[in-house]
């Protein structure tokens, strides 16, 4: 499947979406309400494509870069688009107004309009859109071109066909769509992340571990295996007879630890400052952009490695 995509909002998320669609052979139209923002995004998108190509993750880097162009306005971006992806700041009012405009300008009823919202249920900003049946939450991981999971989160009015079309379209460019069956704040990805991050801050606040040690635990244990398998498959692999064997052996211990977690505690300001001091000592503020580039290239190498891992027949690579 190839077509034209309108990328509306060209910050970090929008740039990642642009690289993902360009890599997939689509024509990409960029538009941002902030003057000059879309133009400033082009070099970053092109660099991402070149970096992907260097690891064999893009077949035609030159063609992919040529497919990215600037639109003069929202109407031009959506003209002839098969899909539109909104990636503007996380404000309900801004998203509602933009989708009203996108719905009016995207004349083809078959055009799907997706939102990158990371927290809001679609009902909060799509309910008043006349063409709401083709407007749907498609929440990516960040950055989208390197972390392919996309949470497709239908609202109560969506039919199965719309959900299936959205998933098929995203899968065609190499993303891994996952359907979130009920509207819930934060969807799945951010709720899991919230549990980990909140407990991590609590552990630092209580003096159990220092910030660098916490990051080391994640990088050199959980993060390693979670890069290739989820928590349920991890449990399945960590007991002789599989998942239920693990649950029987360790379920009571998890329940006991769960009662002692502090994932709902407010973030402790002293702990936050301690973490900030450690991070700025490791990566000064003026070096964060370079460290982000390092992260992206490290993720690309990980993607290339994962592509070489043998999967069982019919099993998706995520």
C-alpha cells in the first residue's frame, strides 16, 4: 500500500511519522501552523532517512527524501491525501479545532485522519467533528520511525472496518498497530510507563537507589529482555512449565510487593532535583540534542539486530 500522507505538526513526533511514511514509499506533505517549523524539520527527516539507510533499514534513501515536501497550507497538505496524522501540542481545544478543519478540507470520505495524542481519549476532542467516523486515535511510541508500536484506540462510534483499515495502513509502512479496545486515559503504553516511572521516582525519593543505579537496573536487566519480548512472554520463559507455572510460583510475592508500591504518590521535588542533577552532570543541557541523535542511532542498530532474529512462522516482529 502506497499513497500520500499529510503530516500536520512537525515537532519530534511529526518528524518521526514523516520518516516512517517516507521509508514506506509514501508521498509526504508537511504542514505546521508555526511559520518555518515544517521547513526546519526537513533536514532532521532527511538525516533520519540517511541513518536508517546506512543500516539497511531503507531501500531507497534518495527516493524517500525526495518524497518529502512542504505544503503551503493545511488545504494543500490534505489535498489528495489518503491519510493524515495530527501531531500538535497536547491540548484538547487545539486538537478539536484542528480536526474540525482537517475534516472539512479532506474531501475524500475514505481519507483516515489519525491523532498522535498520548493521553486523551478520542471522545474528548473528536465527538463534535462531522466526519468523526474517519477520525481516530493512532498514538505512536516516540520516535515513531524507530519504535513501531502504534496504539489504535477507537471511540464508541467507530466500526470494525475503520479500525481494520487504519491498522492495515499503518502495518503497510512497517508499524505494529495494537488495538486498544476501550477508551482509557494514557492508553496502554503510557499507563505501563507511568507505573515504572512513578515507582522509580519513589525509590529514589526513599533512598533505596540513586538515579544512575535505577537507570542501570533498567538498561542492563529489564530493558534488555523487554526489547525482544513482553512481560507475559518473559514470565512464560522464566519457569520450567511456562506462564501459569511462573504465576503459581511467584504470584503471591508479586501481590505482596504490589501492596508496597507507591505508583500513585506525588513526585517528590527533592528526588526530582536529585535526578535532574545526575542527568545534567551526565548530559549537559546544551548536549541533549546530540544525545537524542545518539539514542536514535542506537535504536536503529537495535532495529537492525531485531530484524535478524528468527521468528516463528506467522509471528510478528515488534
